[in-house]
C-alpha cells in the first residue's frame, strides 16, 4: 500500500497518454483512407472487415482459449510454461505465429474467394492490424489515462477508494499505476513506433500469405509463420524482463522491413 501512496503522476503522463490514444487511432484511420482513395476500384471493404474478423477469431478467441488452459489456469502445463523462460518464449511465439498466420490463410483461401486482388490483400492486412490496435492496445492505454487522471485529481486515498484498491489487491494494481505515472513522451514515441511496425508487418505477412493462396504455393504460409515468430521473440523476452523495450522496437523494425521487402517483391509479381 505504501508504494502506491508514494506514487506521483508525472506532469507529462496525461498529455502523453492522450496524444498516444489519438495517434494510435490515426494510424489505422489514415491507412484505411489512404489505401481506399488510392485503390478505390480495386478494393472492397469486405476485405478490411475480413482482416478484422480473422484477427478476432484466430487471436482473441481461439488463441486466447489455448492460453486460458496453458497460461492462466493452475495446472502442470501452466506451471511449467510460466516457470521456464525458454518454454514461455517458445510457447508464446509459436501460438502467435501459428494462430494468426493460419487464420489469415484460412480466411483468404476459403472465405474470400471473390474479388481477389493484391490491393485487397493489403486492405486485409490493414484490417488485421487496425483491429489489434482497437481491441488489444487502446484499452490498456485508455485504462492508464483513467488511472493517471484519477490520481492527479484526487488525494491518493481518494483515488485508491475510487479504483477499489485495497490491501488485498494492491500488489496487483501497483504495476499498472506505476506504468501510468511514469508514462511520458518517450514511452509515447515507442508505443506509436511499435504500432507502425506492427501494421507494416501485418500488411507484409498478409501479402505473403495471399501470394501463396493465389499461386497455390503452400511454402509461403510457413514462411509467414516463421517471420511472425521471430518478430515476437524479443517482445516475449521483454515480458520476462530480460530485454529493454528499445531493443524490442529495433527488432520489430528489422522484421517489419523484411516482411515489407518480401511482400513488395511478391506484390509486383501479382501484377504479371
């Protein structure tokens, strides 16, 4: 409890959180508007929606269902994974790569058989990356803004009462409060850069998977899975406290650029 009582909200925390929320939304909105205006005749909004639906089903329903058993529930499997860094990292990257990329492949191959264009493949990727921002990233940032606003406008005791923080759950609430209090423009920049890289990766991987679908070359699916796994490796290591956040961003940037480079080559071939 005393650790929470000693927390002071940084003067830049609230404006940085607000700007981060705005920029996160703009990343998706601007990508959608730009691609739709540039390729109005070749794109259909159903591909954008399919990308969003594909992410929800593969990553937020099926993958989370596996996580519930393997990570959240208390059983021998979860204890082994959570207690072993190598197992945790390997499990995390395999689940993310397999579920998201196989989800992409299944939707594009079996559900999106009409209006297949390379431009729609990019639209699908924007939908996949955009819904991830709205469902996964933004809620945490908005929650941080709420916490920072409450602690800055009330006394610590009043804020703890408002957030229903007690001695029993103080240790659970502490990390999120500390994160909100220390959030500044540097963290804002890292979050926004990471989302730009993630969006590029999702677009790149979608084009790679799409190319495999329309050319009937299954080898591009494992390529996408492997690239997704490699990109997520540093993020998993960061979660375990092994790597600093800046190294994750550099690593993500490398793989986002690699995915876009390969995708651009395949995108050009699709015109032939």
